[in-house]
């Protein structure tokens, strides 16, 4: 049996994708208002769950389920991320999923519930018959909810030892909505390929510029709701700070909309960075409101 190299395994689980759920988890930890010094294991084990386990398992599942698609284009590569035999890809995907559930249950029932939903979405994203990735609305929503909302919720739930307060939950919801637009940015790199393969990403379905407008409206609209919520909750200074970041993103969006395909990676590095900074500002604003 061929044993994959460690470098190929790392490519299979894509460590570079772990940042989003780990950052969202950190936002959940901060928004809980609980003392990190009093619960260090909650932070460390939760970050482990959000990134190297849950996110890595979703990436492994995706590549394993795409092995037939990849074989049509590059038959020398058993799975898209590298020279990993399908049996190994399956074992890694299943093993990480099981490990995620075990750790999540150990961290608490609310965390276990969030992890179970996230795992269900990650398998449905890639696995027939659901294969949500074939639809830009459903697939991007599954990723956005898993990587942003559920990770945020889990971070707060670990620290308070139960259900977080409503302010925490609403922030997780709307930052998940905005993250749908961020997921759409990643679809501009493969418009022709998606159309050829029958994948209904938003750029493939509606065209490049309409999809770019949808992505920008989704990201901006969700943050505008967050600004309004923070203001209504009495966190005026934090609302203003997020609003300033949103205005800066608006200027970047104008430039992105002029050439969406070419500038999607550029906007991901600039506008998305401002988006995630706003997440932490919002988390700091509501800290201590969890119950």
C-alpha cells in the first residue's frame, strides 16, 4: 500500500483554510466575556477543534469526494490536493470527523451540537446526492455557517459552559450571512470551469458582474445590520468603529467591481481583512452579555 508523504497530507487538509474558523472561534471566546486565564483549555482545545480537526476534515472530505472529477483532468493525481490514494483520503476524512465529535462532546453538549451541524454541512457540501457545492447559494451558505457562525457560537458556548446570550448568537448569524459573500469571491477564479462542469456558482449562473454585486451587497448588508444592532444595544463607539471599516470596504468594493475576476484575490486580502477586524470589534463590544 502506498503511504502518502506528510507534505501531501498537509496539502489534503489545507492548513491555510483554518484561519477563518479559528478566528471566528476566538471572536466567540472574546464575546463570551469569560476570563481566558480561568479557562485556558477551552481556548486551546476549541481552536484545535475549529481548525485542525473540523476544518481539516471538511477539506479532506471535499478532496476525497472530488477524486473522480480530478481524474478527468489530471489522472496522475488521485485526489485534487496531491498524490494521496483515495483510501487514505477517506480514512483521514472519517478519522478527523470522528475525532472532532469526540472532542466536541468533551467540551459540552452545545459545542457538540454545533460540531455535529458543521460536520453534517461539510459532508453534504461534497458528498452525493446532496453535493451542495454544485449550487452557489446552498454551498456557500454551508461553508459560511460552518466557518463563521458555528465556530463563533462554539467559542462562546465553551467559555460560558452553556448557551450564549442572544447578542452573541445574532452576531454569529449576521457575520455568517456576510461570509456568504466572501465565499463567492473564491468562485471568480473558476468561472469557465464551473460552467463546463455544470457547477452553478453565482458567477457561473448570473455572470461575473451580477455575482460581484451580490457578493458586495451581502457582505455590506450584513455588516450594516451589525452596526445597527451594536448601536441599539448601547455600544455606540463600537458601532462607529465597525461602520468606519465598512465605509473603507465600500471604497475597495468600487475598485473590485470594475474588474471582479482579476481583483477578487486582491479584495480578499484587503476588504476581507477589514471584515474580520470588524468581527473582533463587535465581539469585544458585547463581551459579558452571554448567559
